[in-house]
C-alpha cells in the first residue's frame, strides 16, 4: 500500500481512518454505525472552531437544526455549503434545475463533471465529501405553493414539524413571492435573498427587514407584490445598497430571438429581461449566500447580533401622514368646510409604500431623499369638498394614485401654486419631472392587478 498522505503537524491517529483500503488524512468513514464513538469524535474535531465560537451548547443546537434551502444557484449553493461545514445535520434542498456550464462561475461546489446533473444531487454529492454527518433530503422539483405542505413538511415528511429556518434563494419573482407568503402565513421562519446581479461591492450587503431594503429592483418588486397580499414587514432579507452608476454592469438587452420564444414579461424581475442574461460577478452570490447562512446560524443558536431589523424611517412616515392630514384639512377649509373630523383614506403603511416603493424614497422634483412628504399632484376637477354620504363620517376624496412625493419645502410651494392657484403641473415643472410622475403612477396602477 502506498504511503498515506499526512499533515506533519497533526498526529495521524487523530485524523485518519481507513477508506477503501487506504488511509487518507482528509477522509473518514461515513458509516456511523460501524464505530459511532469514533465517528462522533471526528465530527467534534472537525467542528472544534465552530464549537469554540458558539460554545458547546450553541453547536448542539446547530447540529440538531433542520434547514431548507429553496434554490441552488450561486446564493443557495454557497449558503448550503456554509450550513454543512458549520454543523447543521439536517438539510433539505429544493431545486428543479441542472448544473450548466455558465453557472460554474458562481456555484459553490459544481465542477465540469457536474454539468447536466441536477443541482440537488451535485450539491449533496460534493458536500458529503466534506461533511459526511449531514442527512440530506433532495427534491429535484420547482417550488409550488399548492405543494407547500409537502415541500416544507417536517423532516421525513412529518406534517407537524416545519423546518427551523427556510432560505429563499429563488430568482423567479412569482415563486419567490408565493414562498414568502406561505412561510409568513404558516409562521415558518424565512430569510430571502434579493438580487446579487449587477452588484460588485461586498461591503454594501446587509440583512434587514424587507420594508427597509433599497437600491434593488428585485427587492422593490418583491415588496410591492407582498404589499398587495397584506405583508409589508416581518421578513428578513439580504440586499445590497450599492447604487448603479456610469461604467457599472447593467442588464443586457434581450435579443430578438428571445421574444419569439414566448412572453418575456413572465421570465424576469424586470420587463423584457431574462434572468440568465443578468450580468453576475461570481463573488457576489457567494457573499449573499454566506451573509444569509451567517444570519440563520446566529438566529438558530441565539448568538447576539443586530441584523434583520426594521427600517428606521417610521418617524418620517408618521410625520408625512400628519402633514398630509393637515394639508387635506386646509384644502377642505378653502372650500367652506370647517375641516373638523376630516378623515383621509391613507394609513402609515400606505405612506411608507408610496415613499419607498412607488417614488423610490426620493422627491420627484429634486431627487432629494430627506424631509419627504406627500401631496396631491394636481387640483381635482371636483374641488376639495369632503365626502359626507355616510352619516357621521367626513372623508377626503383622495386616492393613493393622486399623491406624489416631494420635500416639505417643495410641498409648500406646490400647495400654493398648483392646489391653491390651480396651476397645471405641466406648466410648473420640467418635462423630465412630469414624465417621472407619469411613470411612477403607471407603475402603481399596474400593481393593482395583484391586489
């Protein structure tokens, strides 16, 4: 037998085991039943650094945890690899796709030999060579909400025990939204990955509540779709705050032949773009995957951390709502109503939605992101007289699509000229501002289809 390979600084007896008639310092038997005591000793040796960080009790929790990863692309494969290497003992992976040649730039474990094989089998086979103690459930299928009870069932198909945590690493918007809705409605802990495409700065990747994620088209449309389902917060997401700019990667135009294959609008987050032509730097999905895995591990073990909090702009939303209420009272008084008891059909969550989602957290006039407020875009043709058709109720005739976002100073000027003196916005503002308002309002009306 050939001389076994050994690390000089590590005694062979502590790190070797016979495999296939030969001894290798990097391998040991996956047959736990053959020598369970030795098997357990080897596991603890391999996880000694994790145990020293999380303490034995933390590692014990992690080793008894059950996580599910939905989507095994760049983000999902790196996240799964981190779970396995860190000590998670039960992992369910769900993905319908196969390893492709173009995905090797970001997949955590796939090689050329894996091209054409299901991603779930590739990930399992490669990670079994690293963490043989992991028990796997590999589902080579696509996520469907009507199969949620089975796909997110307890370990071994037990209906009463859901996964301890679910990772959403899906890049299809419809599937992503239905998975997050299912987890939210069934009380299953979930964290979602937003877009790693066109991103290049790893220092700008954060975990926070979905209500506060910014600068990310996938995050924006996910928030808006969830909002139509009554979910506006309470889901942690990994997202990048990196802004687009000159010289940075952009979505590639869709070739003519792709239009001939079907409805392109159903295939991507943004209209006329397929996910496969999204430029991706291979390092960024890995960053997202490890950030998510780190968050889940901290959550499962109770390790102190500050990630995943809500947006810090609640006070601004409350202030904007109060300012809008006061503005509508002034407008009602301008037509002879006393304004007492006037209600407006707008809530704080509506304010947050309009400011952050529809108007991207910036004024339509100056693009400034601070001291924001909401105001009617134009004076209504029927005036400002409140609706009093219901006895004992006085309500402003106001729709969300009537409102635009400006700074407080701009609102004051707009109130005087447009709402007071009845000037047309087209006469007050440059064409670029008017076009921007029309686009934002059109986007909002399009979202009504999902309500």
